[in-house]
C-alpha cells in the first residue's frame, strides 16, 4: 500500500501494530514550547527545574502524545483516516536525551450508523530507552474508506 493510497478499514485486524522512535533534543523541547505555547519553566528553565521534584527539566507530556499521532498517522495508518480521540496517562517523566518509542496496536474494530461509520480502537503506549512505559492510552481512528 503506497503512502498516498487511502487506508481501508478492511485492511486491518486486531493485533496489527507499528512504532515510531525519536530521541528528544533540547531543540525539540524549545520548538514544542513555541508551537504549543506551553512555556512552563519546568520544561524550559533548568535553574527553576533544579528546585522542583525531578531536579531537572522534564519534557512536555504532550510531546509524547505527539509521537502517538506520528505512529498512527504515518506508520500504522495514513491517508484516509481521522484521529478521532486519544486518552493518555503520563506514567513517568521524560527527559531531554531520552529515546521514546510510540507503539500503536489495533485493539478493536467497530461500526456505527448501520456500518456507515467505521472505527478502529488502538492501544497506545510510549516507552523510554529503558523500556518503561512513560505514556499509556487509547486512541480511536475513524476510517473514511
């Protein structure tokens, strides 16, 4: 299936999975703060962060959620889907230099409106380089074809 070919609901089954990895850099955190508007000093000010619970800056939780979007939108699915919803729980802090791997796994397929609306529910997890879950959740994808 080419990246421009629309995703089809019938092409997926329970257990299908994909991943996306990224090592978090200083630039990523600064750029993400600018994009999101979240300039909380726990993310961008090392001197402030040293006085807080983790003793150093932590990466925005939404950054790990964005990696889930990448795996769903590019690796597991692609054109022809809409990201309908995402629930997440941030389990552990993420630090600059951590390598994160977002994994999405098809959990359930279902329809609504007499089969006209087709959905895929996925388990979503983000792991750090120690294989610890840092973000845990579930996403729902609407298939347009």
